[in-house]
C-alpha cells in the first residue's frame, strides 16, 4: 500500500503539473482539494481519467470522486480494492 | 480615425525587452533558425497555482498584458482584443498526440481547454476578473493589426474606453517543423544578426508577445496610432501605391515620415516587397529593421509598435536597427510596414504625442 501511495503522489505531481511540490510534501492524509493541495474541479476530471487509464477503474458517477479523492490514503485504498489492471 | 493612444506597452521577444529602462542595449545572439523567446521570471507576474497549466503563449500573453496594464495605470480594461496566427500550438499538439497514443480515449480536459486560439484572451480575462468584450483575431501575419483596427473602431464609438490589445504566437515542436519542411524556415542554421543579408529562401522562426493599452490621451501616452491598414494580397508596386495613398489620407506625403520600420526577414523570395520601397519612396528616409534580432512569427509586427514607442520615449535609435545611412533629426512620424509570404500586408502610422 505504501508503494501505491508513493506512486500516486508521483503521478499527481506529473499529471497535474504541480511543479513546486515534492513527493515528500504530500502527506497521506492531507486533503487534496480546498485547503490541502489546493486542487480544483479541472484536476478532479484529470484524476477521473487517471483512475481509468492507469488502474482500469471507471467511475460511473463523477460525484463519487468527491469521496475517493479526499486524500492520497483514501485514493490508494479505493484503487487497491477496485483496480482491474 | 479618432484618437487612439498607446498608454502602456510591453513586449516579450527573443531579446531582453521586458526591462522598461533598457532599449536593446544588451543583445542575445542566436546561431540557429528556430529559437525561443527570452523568458522573464513569469512567477513575478502569475500565481503558481494559475501558472501550472499554462503553455508558453499563455505565460507570455498574461505577463505582457500585466506589464502593459501596469505601465498604463489601468487596472481593469473595457475590452480585451488579441491577435494570433496559430494560437496555442503547444497544447494543441499535446492534445492531438494524446488522441493518437491513447486510441482516442482517456482524453484529459486541460490540454483541450488550453489549445484554442482564444486561450490567451480568456486567461488574461480570468486573471483580471474582466467580463468585458473579449475577441481574438486569427488573420495570419495581420492578426495583431486586425486587433488594433477593432480597438480603433471601438474607440471611435466611445473614446473613454481603455482597451487591452495584444499579439501572441509560440513555437511548437511539430507545427514549427512543418514550416521548415514547406520552406518558410531556412534550411541552413545562420547567425541571425546576418539574417537580412542571408540571400537564401526562408526566414528564422521565433515567438513572442506584445500587449498595449489603447485609449484617450493621458499623461502616460507614448504614441498616437493615426491609422492602420491591412491588405490581403498585392504586388510590390501595388504596395508602394497603397502606402502613398495611405499617407495621402492622413494629409501627409512620404517626406513627412521620419523613419520607417520594416519587416524584412531575410527571405530572398519575399524581401523584394521591402527592397522595392527601400530603393524608391523610402530611399531618403531612415530605415529600421528588427527581425534579425527577434526572428519572425505571425505577430512579430507587433514588435514594430513597441519599437516606435521606445523611440518616442527615449529619442534614441539603437544602431543595430539601422539599415541605411539616413538619420532623422526628429522622430515624430514613424511608419510601419510588414508582410509575410507576400500576403497579409499591414501599414501603420504612429505619431509622437
């Protein structure tokens, strides 16, 4: 699980062009949106595509993303339970 | 035409042109035929959260817009008008590459949103919170001048407006390469300072952005844009006649012009448009060129507006711009002429305030 969390942090930085953020600066439980990493609605769409492309998880209802993308830890839990690749 | 004063201007080019206290004192030499602009520190003008998704043209545009507004003292303009020949090519290419690599699936929104021609105008407006008139013109090498003409028309209806007008074009890996394949860019790498004497076909490609704030005369006014004209296609002799008619409409003749700023780009196939003028009606006028410093791109002619403003402000002509031995006593009327591939001709007359 720790390996998946690190992988997600690296993908987030690359996919969302978080140029000034280091992997070590993202805590497992830090909120990704709002006061945490400060992601926005366009980033949420990018994350939905990332889930499908890299882990074979297709969210039927985009509103599900709100809970899944709460933090890196929550994301990693969800991916490990639902991934198809 | 009604009064259309330049009350603030800023330009990013392949040379260091963003320091308001400098006027081409320090030059960068390039020994290649495709080269990027000299970047200012974009973080000084754009918040990191906003900048992370921005391609080069958006960064250049938002930064020069910010500089021009600051220069003019205007916080929120009454209109934003941009011109671009090719728009946001970098993100367009990335989006198309993703379509190919992912078999038309898994397309993310950011590149799509940022790949349109009006992305820069939109990002400038978003950054300012400006919901006013916002239009982008895509007219090849006359894109910037078309934007200026729209602003002039707007000011003729309501002179109190402050209008932000800009031109932006960027280099992108594949589309710039296509310009090399079709002969628009020289095959051989050259020292660009020798561009105007290169005697071969094609030019050198670069990128840049110029923004200016147009409006009524203020104590910050740098120049008055007396008139701008664009001509889609014409022969060199027709252009000569058009320039004389253009001046006649202003009640002027060629003798009233103190300096001409020409868009010579070292392309032996098309520089005859300029040489035909340089050896005839402009032979006794101070002639200035700039594309051997900044390269060519669809809105490179906007750099001519920046040059004219700097000449009026500093009363200096950097020797690197001069291409003949005539030196004007005063610089009150500066005429600009540009064309690309024998098309999209533009003529503009700027007058000292």
